[in-house]
């Protein structure tokens, strides 16, 4: 039966619950509001600490250990006849020759440190993640792969320079004499740009990047010699490998050659930039999710 209010035509609908009414109003505001911006790519700062720890644990300790062994061998065997003559006769010429000899050994050791350290620092930057399946966890959050690996390459380069500086300071402390700092660090940086860049490129393409880079780096010297002799096959291929022969600009006795330190660093940095650019292009084209 109809109630008296309905029969009289005075019926009104019951009021909506206050909470439900507020929810409807909020939904209306959301619909009428402009669309939200797409979520930005999270910064790479949160990976920086992880990459620095990774370098120290897996690369830096090994580099410093090898450097300390080399420093011990150098310190234990450095008793040249020049030093003995200097002590006996006090000849200034002998002292000058001894300083030149010491500087030459330090620069040669820095070049060896730069080459070996570059191989260790850049090896497996991409291939190690691919083979271990770590990329599935690293890139679970939205982050650009190219930026992540470029940052890793830069972090390892800074770490290598830090290891080089520590080794030079320990050398000065072991011999209680000043050692060159700027030129050895420039040589190490140039080596990392070229050799490390080549390793980085190979790491995006093949599994055994360290062995391949070592072979190609050593091959660059005889290939360059063959190119200077006019062999067409060497001329056609030698330019693909880093110009490591220009590192002789850092040895004091070879300053008479046509290569200067600026020329050597510029050439190595140019090759390194080219290798890294090709590696970035390969990362964009090839998937590492395997």
C-alpha cells in the first residue's frame, strides 16, 4: 500500500550519505582535472653507490693489489750503478741521470698500470650482467639502459684514476722522493678512454670482451708497423684500432718524435669517444634481456 505522503504527492528521496557524496565529488574532480604527466625516469643517483661499491669490490682491490706487487718489485730491485756512483763521488751528472732513470721507470710503470687497469676496469660492464642474468633485476624499474652503463663506465674510469693516484703517492712514500703526478694520470686516463672504450664496445657485442680487447690492443702495434711499410691490408685496417703507439710521447727519451702529449691524449680520447658511441648504438639496437 502507498503511504499517505506518496498519495498526497509530497514524497522526497532520502538524502545521500555524506561520505558517499564526498567520494562522488572527488571522482568528479579527478575526471575534470587535466591528465597527469607521465612518470619521469627515476634518477641514476640511486645506482651510483651500488656502482662505486661494485668497482671497489670487484676491480679496485685487484688493481691495487697488482700495483702494490709491482711497486714492491720496483723498490726491491732499484739499486742502479748510477746511484752507487752518486754516493761514492757525488757527481751531479750522475744525480741528474738517476732522476731521469727514475722518472722513466715511473712513467713506464704508469703506462703498464693504465693498460692493465683499463682492461680490468672496463671488462664485463655489459656482458657480465647479461651472462649472470642481473639485468632482469637492475632494469625492473624504469631506467634507460644506455645511461646506466655510461654511468658505470664513467664511475670505473674515475675509480681507475683514483687507484693510479694512490699508487703514485705510495711510490713517493716508498722512495721518499717526489714523483710525477700529472703526466702519469693523463696517460692512465688516455689509456682508459681508448682501451676501456674498446672493451666497453666489445662487452656489448661478445662474451669474452677482455680477451678480445687484449688481443686487439696488442695487435695494434705490429699492424701499425706494417701500415708504415705500405702493406695495403694493414693500411686498410690499422685505423680501426686505438693508436696506442702514440703513448711513446710520455717517455722522456722519445720526446724527439713527432707525437706530443696533447696529440696522444686527443687521439686516444677521440677513439674512445667513437667506441663508446658505437657501444651506445649497439645497446639501443640489441636487447640484453637474455
